[in-house]
């Protein structure tokens, strides 16, 4: 009987604490501009290593259809990911992002411990360097993932790539590869030159692999500079975001209609125009409420890169364009 009374009292106290925590977590709110976050996440993802990618593309049991990286990009401002080896030899992926806690600006840190070849588990979580309990962490994750689910029309998201209907399996296509008609026969033995196809590794007037001075000759001065880590930079320009790796352009993203691909596609172009000009050999995936049409190519140095057209679901209109190396 005493044990029964103790158990009831313990459960009662637990429920009270849980309720208080639930009310306190209401004070946790996101501070991310979703459109800006999409561009930031797009550009910075070029720097993700295999461990960061594993966590960002993974999910928790409470939300099996929502990739962690997508949810965090929508909820937190200035999301930042890195991986490192701890002093005890474990591989750790750490996330840092800005949010609002009890109506005040705050910084949230979360760690994920890499397990085996494909798994991971939650590690330490803190807000403003104050460590949270397991119960507090569970409430916070439920809020973040819950808002992410509610922000999507289908309440689901996937980062798994799949071939487009009736499209062949995607493979890397060289910039030198183009469907050209046979050169017309010469009637007077004069040489006929076939024009070299324009590279797809260009967005606006900036080409992948360009130096910072070369890029800024077209883009002007950046409005904001972010250092991801040594040598890895993200610069925001009026027309696009650019990622640099030791001074060379490795990724770009733009949602300004004045920034076009060499084939004339820009934010605001209809999807059908993309399909007409780039063909059906694309890979299709989804992110938030965007459909991502991706084309894979290799540049003159045989380095693979990805050209992506993000389409707002239900509109058939390009929201933004990105291009980045993927090796």
C-alpha cells in the first residue's frame, strides 16, 4: 500500500513537472526567415562532411518523415553544422543555431554521437550554454519537429533522390557533351568549325572555380561575410549567396530574377522552360514545400557539380537556382 501511494505521488509529481516544462517550452520560438534559410542551407551544405550529412538527412523516431537538417534550417536562424572527434575518440556532429528563449535571443547547441556506419544518437543539448535535461530536450525536439511538420502542405518531407518519371538514371554529363547535329558537308573543302557548347557551371556571370576577385568583379562587394571554418567562407551579395573554399567559388544560390543560367533560366521562370532547355534527365527530391529538379554535370576538369532548380510546390515557377560542386 505504501509503495502504491509512493508510485502515485511520483507519477503525480512527474506530470506536474512535465506540464510546467511544456509551458516553459512554449517560450522557445524559431527566428529563421524560411526563404533566406533555404539559400543559406543550400550554399553551406557544400561544406558538409559525411557525418554532418548523415545527421542532417537522418530523422528521429518521433518524426520519421522529417529530416533533421530540414527542420533545423526552418526553425533556427544562422544554422551551423560541424563534426569533430571528441577526446574519448567519438565522432560528434554539433549544431548551433539562433532562436528565441523566454522572449529573449538565445543560442541553442545540440550534439549527435555517430554510431557505427549509419546511425547516430542525441548527445548534449544546451541553450545559452545551460545544459538541458533529457525531458527538456524531448520537449524542444517535439516543438521543432512539430512546427516543421505543420509548415509543410503534405506534413512530410524527404531528401531521398528519385529519378523523374520515364527518365533514365541520372549520370554525370560533361560540359562538352551536347546534342549537336552533324556538321553540314562542305562543297569546297573548307574547314567547318563546330561552336564549343557553353558551360553549365555558371550562374549569373560567375563560374564555379572562380576566385573571389573574379566573382566580385561581377557581384560587387558582399553585404555579409560568414566564416564556416578556416578557408571556408559564405559571402552574401545583393544578387546571390556564394560559398568559397580557400578563395575559389564552390557553390552559389540566387533567387533574384536578374541572375540567369547560360540558357536564360532565372527565378520566376516556368518549370516547363527548364524541362525544354535542360531535358528530362533530372533527379527529383523535395525540401520543405519545394520540388528540387537537379542536373548533374562535370566541368572541364571532370569535377562533378549539381545544377538545381527549386520550384515552389503547386506553382510550377522557379523559386531559386543553385549550383555547387558535390565531391
